């Protein structure tokens, strides 16, 4: 399903509004706030221990202060308290049980983040456990080292004689100064792009991740300015919350940050699959008639490829042949797997194997599946009929029962 750029831009605000209105993104952002509060200190402790071994741990305070800058005057005290907790956590003397607890807490946070991004991207299956351990631990241990190494390299280059001579040349000096002012913004955008590329358990195109990252970075700047202005004029509220003011404001900022991250991820999803933008205002539940039509439409190329000895088809293959949004196709494939008509193989992305004889997939059988449900649901109907004595309900019998009542 293709859309012109004008129609896409026209439908995009309404689609994002409907996604937020549905409430699932809000609920997942709240859940991530809770998970972050539990895992914030362990995450910083593990990263701090790795950075300390490389001698770049001093830069963690500046990065934390930059992240908490919208908290205003509270940010300095709050950052020092957090870093005090982190500094007191000696990873080397925790023992096996303590270290495993830290790793488990951080793993659970990363897993919740992946589940939230998988929901935004319509992915039903998470990574395998070993893949999660590999990806998450590499992000926790290797990511900060690479990030701070790049920052240190950038600062070292700026302090060289050659760089200072270049800065003395106008207008290059003015341009470089302007660029340095935007380095924190570019760093935030880069982090969002990497987050959108790595966290969902699906292939995200660089262009879609870049568009979502830029939008999320700009929303981050606007939210930071608005939140900072709110903090500057909320002296009475801070006095009411007293010592809890820092934690209270930190929770609000965490909620805004996760909302921005998920909205940016949803925008990246729409950029990669523009046809899905039309589903935001559609019914959440597909009718049995529509499910039956979608199932027959999907089974047609799968059966044809099976009878001709062709390759197994994936969601990408089916989406290329059928001009319908991916989310509808994926939901229908999941239903066919649940009905044991198809089964996915172990490839990435999975390809679907026909596990029912093609001649048995008659229209009557498909209608029974989608109008009467699975075998367990049909058994439930039989149990209800046996318990109530009802065998068939039509308008005439219903009218007779009403008159008798």
C-alpha cells in the first residue's frame, strides 16, 4: 500500500494521536519508568566499573548532568547522590550472588525496553535468551566505552595545533564553534538512532531509524526546554515535596523521555511501512469475515508455491505480493499458526510451512475456523449447549422466549 508524501504527512499527526489515545504506549512508558527506577543505579554501576578500568569514568558525571539538565537546580544534587551510590557499589567485591543480581536487574530493564519497542513495531516474538544476553551485555559494557572514547577522541582532536589553526581561520572558526554547540543535540539524535536500530527484534532500515531519531531528538530538546521552564517556576511545588522533589521531578522527566522514545520509534515504523499509517483510525479488532478473507488471500500464494515446489514464503514475500499493511498480514499469519494450518521455521525472518493438506482447506472448513473458532472454542460451545439445552438460536425462537417471559 503506497501513499504520496502529502497524504503521508497529512495522516501522520492523526495516526500518532490515535496511537497515544489508545493508551498502550502510555502504559508501556509508565512501566519503563518503574523498571528504570529499579535498574538505574545497577546500570550505572556496571557501566561505571567498565569505564573506570579504561580511565574515562570521570566523564560519566558530565553526561549524567546533561541528561538531568531539565531538572534545573535539583539536577546537581540528584546527580551527586546517584553517583555517590554508584561509587559505593564495588562490583569487584560483590561476590557471585551480588554480581548476578546486578546483571539480572539490568537484563530485565533491557528486556522491558525491547518488549516496548517490539510492540511499537508490531513484533510478537522477542529475541532468544542467548541473543538477549549477548546484545544487552554488549550494550552495557562495550557501548559506554565506545561512546566516551569517541568523545575523548573528539576533544583531543580539537586541542591539537592543527585544529586550533583551522579555528583561527574565518569563517571556519565560527562554523566550528556553532557545530560544537550542537554536539550534545547530535549525540542525543545518534543515541536515538542506535536505539531504534538495535532494540526492536526486526530489521529496521537506517533511513527510517534516522528520521525517527531526528524527530525524537528535536522532541527531546523541546521537552527539555518546556520542562526546564516548568521547573524554574515551580519553587512552591518543590517546597511542598521537600526532600522528595528530586525523585518526583526525575520520575516525571523519565516518563517524558520514554514517551518521546516510543513516539519516535512509532514514527520510524510509519516511515518504514507507510501503508500502516491508515490503520491507526481503523477498528482494533478485525471482524471474522475480514479474518476469513485475509486468511484465504494469504494461503493462496503459500499453497501455490507448495504445489509448484517453490521456496517457502516469509512475511516480506507476502507483503510484496499483497498490497495490505504488514500488521494485518502478521496478525493473520499468527492466527493461521494458532490454528495449526501454518508453522514458522527457524530462519530469520521466519518462513511459513504448510502443515495441512491443501485439498482439506475448503471454504467450509475455513469458515468454520473463523466463525466458530478453534477446536477448543468449538468444544466450549458444545459444553455450553449441553449445559443450557440450547441447540440453535434464531429470531423466531428468541421472540417466543421473550413472549413466554
